[in-house]
């Protein structure tokens, strides 16, 4: 069995009556890059802090390789954390920061020196050994925080928005590097973020969290392509969510959208009010009056230039607004503000999700 | 006025007021020091320069008058003991209060600050009653004076150390625990080094408070050998004052300034690597007033 397998069983935590983590059950196999994604206040950081031991659960168990950790204080848990604020020790040099925890692993002097050197090489900190954290850039501080945790060779590394304080370019570089390190070491990463790009880029599996619960958990591609709820569809990437009425039909699902009828290949709802969901990059625009299935008349209300693509906001005849992305592939913009168009919503890209009061189209 | 008409001009009016204030507050001190070096016996008329009142006069100088010498010794002993007791005690209290999350922690926090606003006289009278009745086994004298000074200066230590704890934040403690450090190691390897500037400032403040105190020391004194410098100066100023009193005050001022300088260098050493001037800023923000009034 691989090391670093985590099982959360009925894990719950409330702060002064406010539920932060609501009876979470989750299995994380050893060596997985597992990401908890969600808006602030969804309980992702509290879940991480429960695993680290900074908070005590109200109920439930945290099993690491079969052993329940929930009664173990943080300094005796074999997991290490990379903090959002890095939490480096300002009065110690980079080397002293990285070597800090080795003292408690009863490492010999020679072994400690070797491992410190290796950890710093792994995160490319060579040459900065004698600097103080205050003399480092944000990216360098982040690497020190990473080396300080990795040097202890934990079976599980917990990362709390570790890239949150960095600028966009650096963030992309470090995403690649984090994934490289995780694959090289083969240890479990439990990663908390509110950034969907980070979650999609690095993770083996993503758990989208909402109000203390895991709303959906799966591989990045399946979560993006097959969101189970309107919340997931909206939080991960951009979505069109169009209110519609479902009438079950043999082949897939039939949707009534005002006077128009649509066919959807995938449906979560059998009948009644629902949301028709489609990604903006899957919406096709054609000349007004184009014949075919799932085509709705509309008018281009706005064209937004976004660099790598153009986003066209099209008002359907039913009143709903649909976003459609056109790749910026060098072709001349086909449609302009005020143009009548035919909006094609391909049936196999259309999903029917339960209407949920918190998300509006 | 020019500053009002030209917002980019130098604020000359403000500078003038500042310098007037500095002069106003420093001239009396300089005058007092001047007469410490007076050749004659007068404390109002300049009569040449000498070190007569420090040690040259075989009877009346600070170093030959046993009452002045004993007062100096008593003041320094009280200040040293107050520092040694109040600072570790206050630091421990600050750490405890910072962690304590309970229904009683709020009221206790307020109670901790009460000594800062209690009139000194009320506090001294209370202490006096305590040591003459309930705690009569301690009685009046040096131990009572030390306890008195520790009691009112602990609040300052708690205030200073907690301020620093708040800026350190809980993250580094959690990080240390996460890396395997047990609680006592977190205090030793992380908190104490990071609290060093606050502890240095606390030592200085407690020293200044104790040296400066008249009321508490007066009430809890038991006789001639527990008389402190402020008490001696007060008593003799009404009797037959000589410039030896000025010499005594000058020595106290020198000792206090030396302590300040020492604290500055300690802070600077601790802040190695931090930006320049940080130590001076920390001292400035922590000083509660001039150490000798």
C-alpha cells in the first residue's frame, strides 16, 4: 500500500455555532495531487487545518494510512504544511529555516546538512542559504516554505493557497514546478485554492466545496466537462446557465425554452424547472435563419475583446443572455454588435442541471 | 502662514513650535545639571565649575554623604529587582493571555490594564494597607517596595509584549508546531527571539518607572535605609539643599541615558538585517515619557 493515504470520515467542525466543515467523507489515495477548490468560507482551509491539527474536529476521524490522527497534536503528526503567508521564521537564515524541523526527527548533523542541501536544491534555492526571509522575494520565500516542509519527507504535504500572494506569471511557473516536485517525490499533496486554473492545471482530482461540503469530486476534465450542479459549472470556468423546463423523452432530454424546443444529450433532471448549461466555447454562432436542431434566434448585444478570444454576448429571443467565445485565430470578426444571429447549442454539449436558487443565468 | 498659502512650502510654523517645546522642556534639566557642577554652595547663582558635589567635598558630596549614597543604592537595587521580576512575569502573562480563549479572558484583559489608569496615590495607599494588615508578615521595607514596583509595572510589560505578539501573529507558532516543535521549544526557539525587542523595551520601561517612582516607594518605605533618590531629594529640598542634590539627579539621569543607549544597541543588534532606524523607532513608540521628571 502506498504511503500517504488519507481518509476523512464524518469530519465536522463548527466555530461558535457556524458550521465550517459539515460531515465530510473523503478518500485520498497515497501519492495523489488532491485539490480542494471553493470560494472563501466554503470550509476548504478549515478542512486542511483539521488535517494539520491546528483545529480539533467536533466529530469524525482523520485517518492517515489507517491511523486516526484526530487526537494527535500538530507537532506529532507526520504531515507538513505550506502556509499562505509562508510563516517563515524572520530571525533565522534560509538554511536555519529549512533545517528547523530536522532537529525533531533526531537526524545526525551530517544527515541534516545533506537533507537541507537536497531540499534547497530541489526548490532551486542554492546560493541563498545565508539570507534572511526579509531579504527574499515573494517567490523565493514560497520556495523556502516548501523546502522547509519537504525536507522532513512527509507522506502528506498540505498546501494552503501557497501561490495566492504571487503575481500571475510567477504563479504559472510555480504551478509547473509544484507538479514536478509532487511527481518526483510521489507524496500526497492536499492543495487548497480558490483559483480554478491552479486546480485544473495541477490536480489529479479536484473537490469543489461549498458551505462545508464537497459538492463534486473528480478528475479536472470530468469536473469541467460534466459538472453535476449549477454551482460547480459556474465556479469552475465560465458557463451559460439558461432556465428551461424539462420534459422527459426517450432520446436524452427535451427542453422547452419559451416557444423553442431543445434536445440535450445529458440530463440530471427528469422533469420540471431546470437549467440548461453550456460552456461559452461550445456555443456556435451562424447566419440568422440557419436551419437545424437546437438553433435559437438572437441578437449580438456586445462584443468583448479578451486577447486570446472574443466573447460575444447574445440576447436570445426568449430573453436569456448567452455568452459565446470565438477564438482569436486571425480571422476577421464575423459578427458585430446589433447583428441578428442563429445560436447553435449542440445537443451533446448541453447539460441539464437542477435549478438551484443561488445561481442565476 | 506661508505654509497655508503654499502647501508645498516647509512647515516653518510647526518647526518653530516644535523647537520652542524642545527648548522649554530641556532648559530646566540643563540648568539643574549646570548647578551640579557649581563650585559654590548656591543652587541659583553660578559660581565657577567643580566636581565638588560629586565626590571632592569630604562631607557633603554624593559619594561622601551616606544618606545620598544609600538613596542611590536603594533606587538602583529596587529598579534592578523590579526589572528582573516584572519582565519575565509580564512576558509569561502576555503569552498566557494571548492564548487564553474563554468567557473570562475579556474581563481579565481589562483588569490587566487597570494599574495603568489607577491613580498612583490610591494604589500606594492600598499597598500600604495590604502590607500593614493582611500581609503584615512581609511588612514595610525593601520587599514591599519591590512588590509594589513589580505590581504596577507588570501591566506595561504585558502591554508591550502583547503588542509585539499581535504583530508576530499565530502563523509562525503554527508553522513551528507543524515542523515538529513541541510547545516549550516554540517558546524558546521562535517566540523569545522574536519578542527580544519587546523584552528589551520592557526592561527599559520597568527600570524607568521604578527609578522615577516616588509615591509607592514613599508609602512602602520602612526607614532611612529604604529611602530612594526621589524621596531623598524631596525631603532635602525643603531643608538645607546643596548642589549635591543636583549631582545626585545628574547621576540618575546619566544612568537612565546609559540604559536607553544600551537598549538601543540591543535592539539594533536584534534587528540586524532589518532596515536602518528601526530600533530607534521602536524605542520612540514604546517610551511613555521622559524617564526623569
